[in-house]
C-alpha cells in the first residue's frame, strides 16, 4: 500500500454537488464550514471513493465519531474537500487533485483570513518529495507520533517468522486454556453489551487517562449509529463473558481500518486472539489493515511495532510562512 501524490492530469472528476436547492444547503464555504452528519455523508463518501485515502483520519467513521472532541468541520474549495481540525489547529491535506505549493499556500492564507488555522497536516511524503519548492511557502516537519501502522492481512493470519513467534504462542495458549471460546459478529443488537464491557474495563483501571475516556465517548457515538456508519466487528467470548472485541470498516478498496479494539487482560492471549481473528475475517476482503497511530505512547508503540508492520505512513506538517507575499 503506497500513498501516491495525485497530480492534476488525473482523469478523476470531483463529485457533482450543488445541483439542487437541497445540495446548495450542504455546500459549506470556507467562511461557514459544515459539520459531519448523516445527511452529508454521501458527499464525503463520494470524495473518498474518487480519491481513496491512505490515512485513517479521512475515514467518515472517524470524522463522525470524533467530531465533537476535535471540532471537525469541512468545506469545498476549488473542487477539493478540505477538513479543519479545530482542536489540533490544522487543515487536513485537501482531498482531490494536488494543489501546487503556491495554490496550497493561497488556501492556507484564506483559511487564516476566515478565522481557521492555516497549518496543514496529513501531508503525504510523496507530495513533499515531488514539490521541491514547498519550503518556499511552508516550514516542513514530519510527525512520527501521527504515523499510521499498516499491515498485510495475510501476515497477521500467517504470523510467520521469529518476530511473530510469540504472538502465535499466545494464541495457541488461549485456545488451549479456553477451548470453548467463540466468535460473534457485532451488530446493532449487541453493541450495548460491548459498551458495558468497555465501561467495566475503564472502571477497573487504577487511573483513567483522558485519552481513553475520549475514545470511549467516540465508541459510544459509533455504537449508537452502527448501521448508518456501515460498521463491522467481532466479539471474542469465553462462555458468556466478553474477552475482547474489535470494530472496523473499509477505508479504501484494498484497506480496512480498525477503529476500536479492546481486550480483558484477565484472558491471557485475548489481545493477540482478537487481532488474529480480525485479520482472518478480513483476509478475503482486505489486502491491508490500518491499525491507526500510537500517538507517541511508548507501550502502544512497542505493541504495534511488535507485529512487524508492512508500512508506516508518516505524515508531514506544514506551517505557512505568512510573511511571504505572492501575486
């Protein structure tokens, strides 16, 4: 899975919007960005279909479920979809044909004039490599903490090689210890039970990190709109108890994104088991599995690296040199 920069000679055309009075109402401008709701979902998905993203941040599921926390909004600009992250004070790299650096800088300045941030995140490495004059308009830094971990589904089911030998052993131990385990597809009916499991996990922690509370809120949003968001998931049970669960959805034609995954440490090997079963479930559908970021958390980084990722998608962050004047 390689993220390529999209040049202007692509044959793709942007989604048709604004053809009716109703459409006009859901075409936010840079002066009045829109929110992510189910009414505008089709427009966002049209863009994602024409310009499949590599980053999980563009997933409509993530944008919808985390929008209250990050105060996400969106607008259309010159046939591109632009997303604003108010909490992080950054625009997402516009979704559509690539802007040349000067045009991207122009968008940045207009965003600042409209009261939004002019910083631009989620910039692919390929874009930085192609446009050698980018540093004329922006200060450029990489963002390792925002790097996304991408795995081959086949590798997560095969678990071949010395690096993954321990994972395979833990899965074998789980199967021996809990021969009566079962897997149940998640659906709208059992989401409530899974949410109760999530709350029990949080309540059992000696301290409750803010990030996990926020994740739990996003999870509740996802579960309350399960069918509308087109989510899939698996529950790992031991008798009548939930040992682990995973929630996922398609990100692009060959990639699925794992949004949430939790396990009860009382069931040794449960974490490895749900990871394995998720990959097994998706293997015929997805070539790649995006397991999102580690957010700079040392333990999470070690865990994600221990699965020998196929690729790390490390984005770049652009800060406009606003003292620059262009004509």
